[in-house]
C-alpha cells in the first residue's frame, strides 16, 4: 500500500525565554512565528545541566480551561496540586493534567545538579469542557510502550497508537497522538496520523528530513504539518535523530488566552482572574 506523507507548511526556530520562577527554556510553539496549532497552544523545551537555569522551578500557580502535559527526558521534578495529587516526574515519565475549571499546581526540581530536560505542552479544551472537573494522569516510564523499528529505531507511544502499541494516556477530548520517535542514521519511518488531525514535529536530537522536505532540519526546529496525507515520513540525518510528533483533533473554536488561563471569550477570561483573586478558581 502506498503512503502519502503530509507536507510541511511552516518551519520555525524556538525562542529562548523563561517561565516559572526563572526557568530558562526554549519556546517552540506559542510564539509570534507559530502562535498555535489547534488544539495545541504551546510547547516549551527545558534543557540545562546548570542548576541556576532550573533550580527555582515552577512554584504554585493557577490554570483554567486547558491541559498541561509534562514529558521528562532527564532529571526529576515533584508535582503537587490543589486537588491533592502528588507525583514524581522522572526520566521517561509523563504527566497529563486537565486543569478544566481550575487547579493550582507546582512542579519543583528534585535535584540540585545534573541535567534537567523535558517538555511542557499545552492542549486546549473544548468550550463545553472548560469548566469540568480537573483530572490528573501520572504515567510512569515503564507504562509507556515502545514499538521497535527495523534497523534499530524505536517509537515511544505516550498517547494514541503506533503499530501494536497504544499509549497509556486516555480520555482526552482532542484524541491526541504523542510519539517520541528515535531513529539511527539514515533510517526511515512512516508514521500514520489520524485523518483530519492537525500536527507538528519537533526535532530535539540530531537532524531529520520531514514530510516532503528533503533537506534535514537540525535540532531546535519545529515543523507544522499540512492536513492532507496518511501521516509523516521521517528520515534520520547523519547522526540519527529524535523527533517529538504531536497531532490532535482541531477544535475550531475561539480562543481567549492570557497568562495561565485559556478560555473562549474575554468575559470568561476576566471571570477566571476574578475567581482566582477571590479564591474561587478551584471551587
């Protein structure tokens, strides 16, 4: 059966910034160049072996109206929230937190030195779900299946399906696909993507030729995928590659966002700030 790869609509570099209490990171989605890829609002990569870049962490802060996803590659952080959840985010683990009507949480380093590396992804919620109940999925590394590829590659399946492997994250309104694709030099994989899903790919190790582009994209480049085609073809560069591939069902709804809140209208956004200031955000 022939495979039609999706085209690459846009390529963008990440922007250096900081968040939390001064954690240095690279923002690759949610920038002026790529404001969002519906339903995905933001993708940050944090990566440093200098504790001054991460030790202050992300002290307690509020969210309403969307989901935050933390995927750890190296290091360890502790999650605590106003619903009573706690979790240790260690290398290879994922935390999928549905803030919905409101949650206050923190993510603080559980190390004083060494490499801290991972991603935080923001996923929008449908308007009908924005004031629903908060939910927390804490997934240990051992629960994330890996699908081996010919030639030594492998795909970690956080959400969605690849081959026989089904990701442990479930019950998400946008039916996401989230894959960590690792390939040795010169190898190729064709990754199916559900029809109608929007998506993007981020090269975070080595280099890779993506979709209809023959020239490899280096580390730190985000590629926004076109909507047509069976999936994405990934060809590893000379040093191999590692690619974060994310896709989801677009919502096609208005987005009003500011700081830690993502709602559908300005009035709902103002109400979120009012509820937070008055202590009603999580009620």
